[in-house]
C-alpha cells in the first residue's frame, strides 16, 4: 500500500474514531444523568415498589375490559385465553378479541371459547387483515361502547394485552385499585428467556429489566408523559372517550406504535399516568411475561417497527412536549436518539476494523503507526469508564429481575443488541421512506409462541 493511501486510511480511521468517541460521550453522559437522578429519587423517596395490600382497593369491583388484538394468532390465542380466564383474580371483566374476516383459523378458536365462556367476546372487524393494530383496537373499542350502552354497564378501564401474553393473576386487581387515582397505568413487562436462543431473546430481558425496572418509574415520577408498552397497561375509559372526541378514534390507525403515542397524547390532555411496580401476596412483582422474538430476523423486524414508529414517524406525528416542560423534552429526545446511536455504533465498529487494517498496512510498509493523541486517549478512557458503568447497571438490573446467571449473560448480549439495532435501523429507514412516499402502514407482526408449561 502506498504512502498516500496509508495517509488517507489513517485520516479516515481518526475521523471515525473521533466521531464515535464524541457520540459515545454524549450518550454516556445522558445515561449517567438518568442514573444519578434515579439514585437521588431512590434516596429521597425509597423503593418504587408498592405492596398490593396497601393499594386503595374499591369497596366493589369495577368492570374492566381486556383488549386482545389477533391477526393470524391461531397458534397461541387458545392457550392465552384459557390461561387468562383461569388466572385472572377479579370478578368483573370481559376479554374482547379482535379478529379479521379473512382469518378463519383464529376466529374458530375464539368463537368456540366465547360459546363456552361469556367473559370472551369475539369482535370481527369489517376489513380484511392485516390493517394496523390500532384499527383492530378501535373495532374492539366500538364493540365495547355498544355493549355498555345495550347492557347498561359501566366499564371503567380498558386493559391491553397481546395474544402471546402470560398474564399475572392479580393485575386486574392492581388496575382496579389505581384507576381512580390515575388515568393510565402500566405494570412491568418481563420477557421470558428462550434457553435455546439465549442471546437474541435474552437481550429483550436485559433491556426491559432496565427500562421497566427504573426508567419508566422515574419518567412517571418526574411528571413526563408515559409511553405505554401496548401490553400490561390500563387506560381509563374517560381518556379513550377524550381521545376519540379529539382525534376521531382513541387509537391512531396511521401509527405503527399506537400505544407509545397514546400515552403521550393523553399526557398532553392533562391525564395522569402511573408506572406501577406492585408486589403480590408472595412478594413477587405483578408483571406481564411473554416470549419475544428468538431469531435475529424477527427481532430486526420488531425493532425496526419500533424505531420507525417512535424515533422517525413518531417525531413527525407528535412533535415535542409543551415548551416549559424540560423533562418531557429530555425523555422524548431519549426516545428518538436510536437512529443516531446506531450511526455512532456503526462508526465505532468501522473504526475498530480500521485500526486493525491500518496497523497491518503500517507493518507491511515498515512505517510506525501514528500514536493516539493525549486528548483522544483521555476521551477514550472516559468512554471506557462510562461503558463499564453502563454494563454494570445492566448486569445489576438483569440480576435483580432474573438472577445472577442471566445477569452474566447480559454482557455478551449487549453486543448482540447492538448488531440487531444496526440492522433494525436500516429496516426502519426503508419503512420510513415508504411511509413518506404514501405507503399505508401495515401490522408487521412476528410469529408468537405461548409457553406450553404455563398454559391452563
């Protein structure tokens, strides 16, 4: 390799390194600030966990509706519904299952269960599927309003679940206790780890352990809008009515992440959210459990949809918060930093490869490799300390929720998470471009699995 080529290679590697280092520094400081605020909140207010016994339970149980959107879910909808019906410890609920006319396999299973148990209500939409998840939810919303009017009932909240969810027996009791004080309630989501695909499925466990172990609770405590997770959340009927009147439907059918947007739109209307970390009678967390994608391709599809809906299209659709609400601006900025973080990651990996190639080229040419400057060494050292800090928090969060073995796995899974994020960003960019050119959003769901050992 000629001297000029080596000089160009050195320059490119140095610029990639500088770009990645500055990007990591900004992101690391952002994460560090979250950790510091969280620690201050814990020292001041104590644990965010509550005891079920100390919740303000109403004298009479109130009616709740559980919405389960189902497109091509014949493999899991039966076990999920039977398990939920057997587990829910609440006297007054009904499960609405939204199906499509061109999905007879799912319809047949739900219809059979509905004939056996009046707590299951089959709702068949008017359009062939898949449309969007929000369209499916709106069909169930209209069915609920019709049922309440005809039967003279008063449903106080809608609970959202997916067709693969393993529900907690006491979650409806938690929602019933809190829905009077709060208008939107989210309980934690704890992904199940597929032992046959520990690296891919397990990285969801690491991310939710951090997000639902600390970040969401802090977000609600600071008064920022609380994005819902689409499962394990309860929404007051009053909120849905207000959104229906304001936007023509409570769930936005043009959105890929209707749950995320609903939480922020409700906050903008002045409704109060709560992230509820509640212990059951045995001291275990009341949470939703489910298998998340176990293959790279499925994970990329799912995360690509999340990134498109939250960081790209979501920015266009819901913008920023009220001008003086700095905390809300900060949280939305964090939500939308994914694409930029992926670019920084890609630059870092390219820089690592580049340094290796440059070292080889210099060795062949017999020219010493240029030393890294003192300021760059300092920057890299700070980033290394921030990385160790970040991994320490991740290991601690996963250990707290899943035990020390999964906590150790969180370290290699961080690399897997980075690779999936980079591939998802490419997919998200393509989806976003197609949306900008007029392509309608579609329900880009992944195949689901229900744990056989938990089925009722």
